[in-house]
C-alpha cells in the first residue's frame, strides 16, 4: 500500500510541476513554449487560466493529503517509552584523573623574556 501511495504521489507531483509551469506569468512564463498558446485557442484565454488555476489547487490539495496520509499511517511512529537524547540527559565524558607528564621542563622567568 505504501508503494502505491508513493507512486501516486510522484505522479501528482510531476503533474503539479507541469501545470505550474504552463501558467503564464507577467513575463509570459513557459506557457508559450510548452503549448500554453495552443491551449488558449482550445479553451479560450479566460477559461485556460481558470482551468490551470483550478488544476493547481486540486493537485496541490491531493499532494498535501497524500503526504499527510503517508506520514500518519505508514511511516513508523514514536514508541510510547522512547525518550530523546536531551530528555535522557547527557552522560559526562570521562575526564583524565591526572595530566600526563610533560617531556620538557617548565620554563623559568628568564627564558620567557627572550
């Protein structure tokens, strides 16, 4: 069932991209190059804009609905007893009890001035 919903969602997303690109913007958009001009002759200029706007709304609603259904019902949810790392509290890192001995002797005040 998850695979079927995923396939439908991919198809809807591709159709949504095509419909959005076909809408003409102030600069003409890709409507002329993707056949939007011939679509205007079939439906009429006003009906084409209404059709593309309505198709965008419907496809976007279907896309969001499928996303919600997939996330709520098919993806694994949180277990009731699981806590996040922040809620569990961080365990303190092991600190060395003593500093390792240095191989060089400590500098005297006369050597620091040089």
